[in-house]
C-alpha cells in the first residue's frame, strides 16, 4: 500500500507522508532512548536522542515510503548483546505501534483532511510495526533474534543478510502476497481496537 494512489488528494497524501516520516523518527527515538538507558553511548554521541530529521531519516527510505508504503530510517548504532540488545531492537516496532495508536486516536476527532491523513498514517504505522517484527535482516526482529539466538540462528541470519537488499525485497514481497503481513497487521489493529474500547471510544 503505497501513498501514490492518494496523489489526487494532496492534503491527505502530504499529511500521511509526514506522519510516516515522523513514525520512522519515533522508531529510532524509542530504540535510542532504551539503548542510552542501558549504557550504550553511541546513540547519544551521534545525535539519535534528538528530534532531528537529518539524523534519523534516510532519503531512499523516504522515497520507498511514498512508492511502497514502507520505508526505513538510518539504523540506531547499538551493539548491546543478549536480552538488552533484543529489547532495544523491539523498541522500534513498539514505537510504530505507539504512533499508530496516537494517529488513530486523533483521527476520530479531527475533520478532513486531518482525520483521513491520520487514519492513513495509522495504517502505515501498523504495516511498519508488522514488517519490522519479522526476523529478516536488517529488520528489528532479526536484530532481536541475533542478540539472543544461538550460533545456528546467527548463521541463518548471516546467510539471509548475504543476499542484501534484493533478498530482503523478495522476502518482503513474498510475505505481502501470501497474506502473512496482512494477518499480522490485522492482529495489531485488533489490539489497538481493544485499547480504544477500554478507553470508551
């Protein structure tokens, strides 16, 4: 689900794109914050604790955000091992999920074009949260598994990583066309719906 179909509605397109970019920044801020709490110095040294788009955003990731509805930021530098490393990696999808929750909440109360743009931004964030959980390099799920997995798991991930961006895109398209990604998105969407109901919305 790219954003290009919404070019005929420029306000919604622009708002959703900006919200998607903000979600990428939040992904990094969540990871950088926890890594910093664990004593990792690199995120603070390289500015990843600041809300600075120039630090977090990667041009090709933004282009693909518009074309495919899926982008990526610059990776937060962190080499924490074990459970701490896995927790830092999983903070990224959590950042997307928090963004989706906030966007969906605001969309319920704001008129056009903000409501529509926020609703589209929520769908983008749910898609990112779902995809980033998969254990496919260089996604957060793979980084978490690499941190806590055994030697065989690391060898498998290294083999996947050796195929580079082409291998990742093939897996991404395969997961999309087989409905796996949609199933995870629906599960996360159901979780948010439960939270909204608990708030009486």
